[in-house]
C-alpha cells in the first residue's frame, strides 16, 4: 500500500474516532437549540370573565353554577340548586396552580379547582388531573363573556 493511502486512512480513522469520543455532542447541540415553551393558561389565554353552566347533581335536576374570574385575581362563585331553595355563594382571591394552568377557588363556602382551557373551566381532582368521567362535558363551565 502506498504511503499516501496509509496517511489518508490514518486521518480518516482519526476523524472517525474523534467523533466517537464525543457521544453527547449531538445532544449538547440539541440542548443548546431547545426553546422552552413558557405558555400557560395564565399568560396565554383570555381567562378573565364569566363561566357558567348547569352541572349534574346527584339528587336534583342540576346546579346552575357561575364562576367569575377577575383580572385582579379575585373570584365570585354562585351555585344555585335547581328545584331547591339552596344557593352556595363565595368570593375571594383565587390561586394559580400547576404552573398557571389551574385556578383554585378557596373560600369559606367553596374549595374548587378548575383547569383553565380556551373559553372553559374543566373540573380537576386534588392532583390537578381533569376528572375522568363520561359526564365531563356536562361538568365543564363555559365562558359566556
């Protein structure tokens, strides 16, 4: 074999081995190009407004529920039980949970959490997961203004 061929092979092998010695170089490049998506319901949606719907009730025809979320971080909550003389009302400051995707209404008469979606509030469990039920559409409050 000619000396120049051996030199070329040596250079090629050296380049190949040097690439093999940096197994994370592609990952490092990808990490440096990664863009963090910081969009949340709190900073990306027009969440302030009035949400209402009639949600299911175990022993009545339904509960007409209204939640008002205000830009200043306060809320008003009204739940009127249909065909009953019962109304639950509360107001106060709400908290954002799960990096700004869930509102927590906690007052004297109410302790409710909702995932804020596009023009809707979806009920969530204690861990912040949307409640798994075939009635989820009926349990969701929709924005009316």
